[in-house]
C-alpha cells in the first residue's frame, strides 16, 4: 500500500458551498432539483426529486447551486451526512445540500465512500447543531481531517465498493421488472375474472405490542418504520418468544393497516410482527403471488378510507377486508401459477442477495478507508459474494 496522508478535507477541494435559498418554480419536466431527501444509499434518487423550469435554472441560479458531473454532494440539514456523486448535468441543489468540488488529489467516488464510513459519519453527527432539525456547517466540514491514500489506491478502493453497489442497483432493477410483469399479468387476467372478498383469500393476523420492555437483542420487531425504510438506528430488538402467526420469515407478506398503509414482501431474517401490521397468511393453499396482488389492488381504496378518518393516524378497520376485489378466475390462476411464482421467488432471492452484498460493503468500507484491509484482499471477498 502507498503512503497515507492525514490532512484537512478542505485541502482536497477547490470549492465547498451549498445550494439555493430562493423559492424555485416546480414544473412537470426540466432541470432536476435535488434536496437532502433525494440523496440516499450513496446515490441521487431521481424518482423522488422535483423539476424546475429551464428559465429559472438559467436565470435564478449561480454555479454554486448547479453541480457538475463528478462533484460530491453532502446533505447538511435534516438527515445529515448522506453522500452522492453528481452523475448527470442539469441538476440544481437547495440549501440542504453541500457541494464539494475536488482538486486532483481526490477521486470523487472514493471521497463519497469515505464520508459514508462510520468514523466520518460519527464526527459529522457530533459536530451537528439544532434541537429539532440537525444541521452541519460547511466551515466545519472543510476543516475535518481525513486519511487519504495515493490517487491510484483511492480509485482501486472505490472500484471494489462500487462493484457491490452496482450489483445491488442491477438487482433492484430486476426486482422492479419482476413486480411490473407480475402486476401486468394479474391485471390482464383479473379483467375477465371474478370479485371475491379480500378476506376470503387470506388470514390477516394483527401483530402485538412487542416493543414494550424490549431487550435490545434477539430479533427485529417490525414496525411500520422497518417495513418502509428497513433496519435503522431506531429499530427495536427483542428476545421475546412470540406465536408463529406473529413471526415473519423471508417470503412472508406484511400489510400495515394504519399510517402509510404499506404492503411488502419480507426478505430480511426472521423477525417479530408489531401492532398495526397484519401478517397475511394465504387461505386454502392460495398462492402467495395471488394474495399479494389482491392486497396491492386494494391499497389505493384503503388509503382513501384512511385519509377520511379524523384521527392523527389514518387506518382501516377489519370490516374493510371484506370488501370485494377482482381476481383472475380459477383457470387463469392455474395457468399463471408457475410464471407468477417464479417471478415472486426470483425477486425474493434478489432481495436476499442484495442484503448480503450491502452487508459486505458495510463491512469492507471502514476497513478499506482505514487501510486495515488491502484492496487485493477486499477483491477476493467481493468475488465470493458476486
């Protein structure tokens, strides 16, 4: 390994600033406005970002709000410390995002990974101010000391980590395609199908209040937060023994009946189902894919019902599960079963694989960034999971 240097982050930058503070018009298409909420998992989520007009982009913004391809973006307000590399032109950032433009000393992708390492995340969190909404000052980020290997080694480290992230991204695309195909086949067949009560297809078993007196070890207690966003710092763990109907395993279907009203396939290790979430158990050997599609077909209606309730958290009642849903007839269910089951199992396998890939990335990241693991050794580890 080459010699590593310790120096202020500012020595790697030609510029550090943040985006626009003035209101910008929102349009149906045009340059993309990236805010802190649009940066997650090391990338820009273009699906959640909004657009502004070309006129506003050209006339109201300066270069400090218009990152170039290869610039590093760092969230500075709210969910601080999220990082992404700008990978397309015609983007603008608001004041919740810092813009880091690099000199020749640093590779952009390496710097983005470095800032995601636990040591740097903890330092930024410790430097944050604010009681309600946390924020960090770019002057403090600029002075933060970093450990920097030679440029060639930076690029090699980034390539190892990027190979894992790229496979996760490819898996996500394949999962999305499998879901789109499944939905299209279901909807086409259901058009000439029959209406049945949703409750006739499956048992909807409510979870229980398992977060109380949690031990902090054992299995994850799945709340709506875990169903929507995965495992996080606020996740509750409990050693408690629970009935099988309140235990969720990879391939089971969960349905949050209050709050966000989300239905999702569970693909993480065995866990415990908390209150406000149904474990959906197919009846009479009904295929899981059929139950999943039927539940998703009702979500818009259920969300409308929940939105009408004058409570702090909208929800549906069990009687709403008796409402009819249109499904394929028995002949079409048999005809589609092999294909739909294959799509379901393929997506599940890819989700489980992505968990393993992400865990490997998270394990290697701090070791590579500290120089404790050589690139060649990391490459061997990556070969074992790709």
